[in-house]
C-alpha cells in the first residue's frame, strides 16, 4: 500500500512539473546549431506587449546575433482535446492532452522550421513527421492556414492537425504584430 502511495505521489508530481514546456531542449539546440548558433546563450526572451492580448502557452526569443537563416524562436505548448473529450470552449489541462513544439522564424518573421519535440497525446503522433511539418515553411501570416486546403489532413490525427495548424497561424500572426 505504501509503495502505491509513493508511486501515485511521483506520478502527481510529474504531472504538476509539466505545466510549462521545456524551453531549452536538445531538439531546439540541434536545430540552432545547424544554423551556426551555439546553444541558448544567443537567445533573449522577447516579452509580448501588454497591448497585444494573447493566451499563448509559450515564449518568443530573439536570436542575437542572428544566424544565416533564423532570427526568432517560438517554443510553446499546444493543448489538444482528447477525441470526444472536451469542447473547444474548454481546453484545460484536466480535459486535454498536449504537445510541445518550436517554430524557427527568419528575419522577415516567416516560418522556416516547425518541430514537435514532446508529444504527450494518445493519438495523432503522425504530426511529428518532418515531412508533414515542412508544409508550414514559408508561412508569414499573409494567407490563412486551412486543413484540407493548404495543410494536409492526416487520418487518425485530426485533432492534433487542427491544433498545431491553428497555433502556428496564431503565433506567426502574434510575432508579425510585435515591433521587434
């Protein structure tokens, strides 16, 4: 019985520790290194101005000095509903699953790379495919991203596809509005 209580305590502690994405993760460090950016010492957090209302579950960083290809980074978390498990009005940690990802932007604030680095949902893992994520490259917010139009749907991953598509669009628009 005591062992079960310890196990439950550890599991509860792990869940509480997952409130925020890991902003300095290995996948992001490797992607930056490909552009000649050495580690996270080149990143400085960019605060979102109070005049811009957002419910973002992530942070923006500016790369200084910028690499050849990347100037900004967004690292964040997307809550996606469990299949049949929550309404779109109530996406909270209790009734949703999540995944953490980052977006690398160029100096024009256009998407260059999207990478999912921590997928904690039960379905939809297919969205972590590099080939599928490449379709976000070049998005600058000038056109709407729509599943089945300019973003491919994935059978069995509908919720995750919708969630990441909406968030990439939202974060790109947010970065475009910021004066940095």
